[in-house]
């Protein structure tokens, strides 16, 4: 099997990144994996403009996971405040899920957040309806803070909600 390579995304990666993120979160293709949001949202998960903006912002970045020439995973990292980093948009190709790639990307994100942004804590936002995903993050050491964040209803850039009770719970983990 070809070795896994995790590296920073470049502008040349954007078309493949966009396709990966959409396949991991939306539509029938996403149902091949366990991280789909297809029962919560329709429409897009991201767009090319957002990915371009992330790569242009020194306070953010995207890490990508490659097996040979195939992009099979990615994760957004960002500085949130002094000592606090954030990751989101964790995307693993639906046919590559369940093999430890998500865990490897989270580990790479935590290391990058500490190295680049001096993060000592990492914050993530998760839909409370995603109980299996919350349990997975808990196994990685994340815990709910009791804080919630509203879902951006009315902004189609984030998707088209299929229900009216969407929000996010905030989870955090201390890192070295």
C-alpha cells in the first residue's frame, strides 16, 4: 500500500479539496461513510471561494492527506484566540473511513495548531445530533464545554437545513 503523506494544501489542490469535502458531507456519496451530514443538511458544505479564502489567510490553513496522487483526507486549522486553536471540516473520503485516517488528521491538526499558533487548547464544533461523532471525539480526549453556537440559518453557503433545531456544541481538549 502507498504511504500516507500529510501536507499543507496549496491553491493547486483546491479542485480536489472541494470534491473531497462535498463527498464526505453531502449527498448520496457521503452515505458510504459514517460522517455524513446528509440527514441534517442538503446543498453545499463549502465552495471554492471559501477554500481560496482559507488558504490566503495566515490565521488558517488546510492540511491534506494523500495516498500517492489521491487526496483522501483534509482538515481545516485556525487560530481562534491567544492559546486556542480550532479545527473543522474534517473530511475523509467515504471509502477510506474507519481506517484511522481521521485520527491521524486530528493528531496532525493538533500538532500544527500548537506549532504554528501556540495553541494549548483546541476547540471544535459538532452537531449534537451526531452522537456517534461526539463519542469518537470523546475517545480522542475532547469534552463538551457546555457552550453552544447557533447554526447560520439563512446562509446557503453552509448548506440547506433539513430541520429547524440545528446548532453546535463546543468541545475542547488541552494539548501539549
